[in-house]
């Protein structure tokens, strides 16, 4: 929607903010704007250094539970956004039962309550919606006077060049905000009612070959467009994977340099050591995208993994976003982020619901 005339922006608090991909979609005019971040919290110091470099907002480095115990005064906010760490729910975590990170929704809801927010947005892996903890979230929210809508969305449907599926939970207080909808789709797989999904070529096809193996001091986009220093065995493995291929092609073409554990495992893991496709969205970008043994992270045709700049573009970050940290720290920030185009789609429905209350008051 087009933002209605309004002098002040809505205030948001970003919890478990990471580098601020979600904040970017809410506050940057290139995505949507209409909001200002008044507080962010994360225990990742490098991610918070990035957040500080990107936004003029107070930031707290530390555990949210500890911070809440020593900070009784929380700034007023119209909306609280954020994703309590998802590893406790993720299918990739084999020790999900008893994982303390599953309970971090509780301090999240404490902040919602103490900030006086009229709305909140919780983002997480799809497994959240099938967990016992989600039932607790629903009950806590209802006791606080919130109504909820929720669904699993695909970031590709909102302009990100990756098929990243996430659970979105939107809460609102009747009388303090209009009834929101789920984010409105902007792209589609078949292109019938919306523009086609953005593909890998759309976002990284113009980049030259990377230079060096370290973060560079040159201006973006080349500052994060560096490669790795692979062994000769790794190079041979890359060359053995054809366009669109994966570890099974490596096993067929070069069994002598295929890890024995892959040869023994004859099923599953079809994305491991795979190449991205030029004309499709990427698979989900995770925190170790620079390691092709972790997923389909080989360049569509070059014999190398994707670079940090390529991963950031696939996520939807603009080239001038000021990532701070080491190579590993920045990769973690990229892989943990909410794609800004998806965040912007959420921001639009939140803004519309908040502004609906303004219009009701004026009527």
C-alpha cells in the first residue's frame, strides 16, 4: 500500500534482531519505511555492531532475560517484531526436546506487554506452529488481549530470490489496531497473477568473478565479493558437479574423491554439494552457505561456492548494507536474517492495521 500522510513514524522494537534484516524491511524507504526502530536486542555482538551501523537506534548486546531483570523501563512501541531463536524448533536440531531456546518466546511476550505495543510479529521456522510452545504463545497472547493470525509463507512469493519458508504470527489488540491480513503476495512460481519469482540470475548475474579470499576495503559490492582458498581435491569435486547437479553426480563422476560417508548414504541430502540454478530462486540461505558440503551452495556454473555478497543479494540485502564482523560472523548474520523483501510485505499489513485505527479515531 502507499503510506498515508502521517507526521510521525510508528515505533518498533526488534527482539533477537541479528543484523536487522526485519528492521530493514520495516524502516528503509527502498522497501517500505513508515517505522522507526527505538530498541533492538540480541546476544550476538557482531550482529549488534552491524545493527548499530545500519540504524540510529539504541541496541542492547546480551541475553534478553538478563536485560529484562535489570531494566524495568521499556520504551513505548507500536509493534514488537522478531524471531526467538529457531534452533530449538528446527528439524535440523536433533536435540529439540529440552532445548532452552524453545522458551525464549516468554521474554519476547514480556516485552510486548511492557512496551504497550498494539501489535506484534513473531517469525520462526514452520515447525513452531506444530509445537506445544506455540499453544502456550497463543494462550499468553489471548490473556494479554491479543487476537492472532498465522501461516507459513515463502519468501520467494514476496520478492526474495530464495524459497525460504517461515512461520509468521501476527498479533493485534482489538480497539488499538485494525484487523490485519497476512502479507500480500507480490510474486509467484507460475507468473499467472503476479510477476515470476525472482531467480538467482536476477540478483547475482551481473557480478564479476570474486577477488581474493578476505573481506576487502573497497566499496560495495566488491567488499564482500571474495572467494575461498580450496584444496585441489575440493576444486576437483567442484568440477565434477554439472549444471544443476549435486553430490550424487560427484559420486557418479568421481567416486574416488567422494567422501565415503556420502557413498554409504544412498538417499536423502539431494542439495548437498549442489549447484544453484540460474533460472530458479535459491534454496534457503543458511549460516554456512560458503561450505557446499552443507547444501546447494555451489555457483550455478563457476567452480566455487557462492560468495558473501552473492548470499546477501539472494537474501535481499542492498549492497550498501553495512555488515560488520569477521567472515564467519557476517555469514551468520546473513543466514540468520529475515529477507528484507518479506519483512517489507509484513510491514505493509502492520502499517495498514495501525493506520486504520488512526482513521477510526478521526472519523
